[in-house]
C-alpha cells in the first residue's frame, strides 16, 4: 500500500517520524530540516480527514530527562503544520491512550520521547559494569518480553501505521519495525519521505546509468570497509577522500607527516587497491594536499604532493591538482554517490576541496546525471555551500543510508515491504 493510494478519512494514523533535531542550550531548534521533511506526509493525512499520532525519539536518553523532552519542539511543529498539536507527556501512560482515543479528524497528537523507555530500543539499561553474563542475559530477556507489550500499546492507538523515519530505518526498534506486524499490508505504508529515500537508494544501487562514481570521504578506512567492498562490485570509479586518503598513501610507501592515519589498516588499504584492480574499478586517490602545521583554521598552510607531507604538518584538505582530477571524473559520470567531505570543511580555510567536489556534482547533475548525497557531513557540506538544490537527492539518513549502501536489509523498510 502506498500513502497516495490510502484514504485516511476517519482513520487514526500512527506516524513514526524522525524529529531528532538539534537544540541549543535554551531548547531552540537550530535546524528544523527533519521536521519540514515530514510535513507532506502529515498534511496528506489531515487533508484526507484523518488524525495523526506522532511518535519520535530525541537524542539518546537513558531514561526520562527534560533535556530530551519533545515538549521543546511542540510549538514549532504546530506552527509548521498549521494545527495546534496536542501533547502526551508519556507515550505509554493513560493520558496518551485517552488523548489518542479522543482525536478527531484533522487533529494531531505528539507523544513524548519514545526512547524514554528502554523497550523502544529493546536494550536493558542501568546494568552495573561488573554485571555477570547471566545478569545481562536476564535483563535483555526481560526488556524483550516487555517490548512486546510496549509495541502492542503503541499500535493500539491507531488504525494504520506510517513510517516516515528513514534515519532510523536501520534499527529494529519497537516503533520502526516491530509495530508494523500489528497492521496488515493494506494498513501499513511508507510516508512520502521514506518513499523518496527508498527510491533514491534503489536508483543509485540498482538502476545504474554508467559511468557510476562514488566519492567516499571520512576519517577511517575501518568504518567504511563494508561500504567500499560492496561498492567495488558496482562502481566504475571510486574516489577516496578525507582522512582515509592518508592511510592509503602511507600503505603505498608515502610520507604523511602528522596526518590522520590508521597504521593497523595499511594491509587493508593495499587489499582494497588490489580488489579494485581485479574488478576493473578506477580507484582515484589524491595526488596533492593542502597541509597545515596545526589542526586549526588559523594554522600556516601550503600545498604539497600527498606522499611528501613533512613531519609536523598534516593534510586537512585536497590540493588544486586533486580537485581537478576528481572533478574530471565526476563530470563524466551518469550516476554519482557522495558520502563524506574531502577535508576538514568545518574550518573555512579547508572547505575548497569539498566545495569543488560539490560543484562538479551539480554540473554533472545539470548534464543529466543522477546524484545522491548522504551521510551527515556530506549533507552539511551541500547545505553550507548552497548546493542542495543542484543535486538529485539529499538523503536524511546517515547510518541508514550507509547500511543500505553496504547492501544490508533495513528492518524499518522490510517491515513495511513484507
């Protein structure tokens, strides 16, 4: 069932969203992108004549804490939605059940943070560091047992279930995967945001127009190994950027000075180089770097060959030669995936490489390529440089997107699809 096929008239919909937005010390929302992304789904439900029960998490609480209460975002959600949103100060309590039962068409109820309960994630809390394996096993079993009742209670509030939280689709949590089992296939569906995310990932991984280029940034090879290995069987070009650059450079015998480098992953880097060659993948590595004598925006800087970085200096971005090299590959691509900046883009003096990559992707997109940008830092990049509207799709999912790229089945997607 798709959300467009479903008529919500007279129905109560439990809508799992990702309202895990950043708040400042006064609880003001500093970026409401995730809330705005869910508005089309919520407005569709209301315009049909249905009512919405919104479930979300905020932060990583280890119990009830005011810091992570969703009451802090209530007024902003009401303003954006154009409806006075009601609030239940406990997603499980009697108040939530009464308010959900009383909802009239066009009304909205926001439940308190789902993660105030350990049952949402299905993991025990408060165990002593020296707890025995038996105690840990018993605690885990107890949470799993109570998780069933927790999930059943959430499901009881509504007539249908809508998952619009791609950012948590890789978690088999109560509200993202388990709850779907309480609704038949005609009463569970993706929201508009989830639909777009699923289609974008499917297009970039399975509906490939070639050449297919992936740009992988990030500081550690170890954190991207499964992604890189999966991509090597799909891409034509794999551009390695960010801190990973220096592990590859060191593995090939270069000098990287004080640059970030995983000394215990040099053999892994060489193995990936070998696998790329065997699969006929063009592995594109930096040739020069913008280096600094300290990890600071105000450090002294210069350019040098990436394999000749002197002691006391570290690579914080790619150099102009590499910018041109990467851009040439990107501009001739028809499918593009970008995950991770080329350098420390948080420092203004080391944004140039990431901006150059972003601009090359925009140019390729303008010439007909499909481009998907995902992973927190890449999204921050395109937003910072004002390039988001120039790419095909900007994913809201960090871990979820990366696991999808790894080829894993995401529980939140499988629960709706099965």
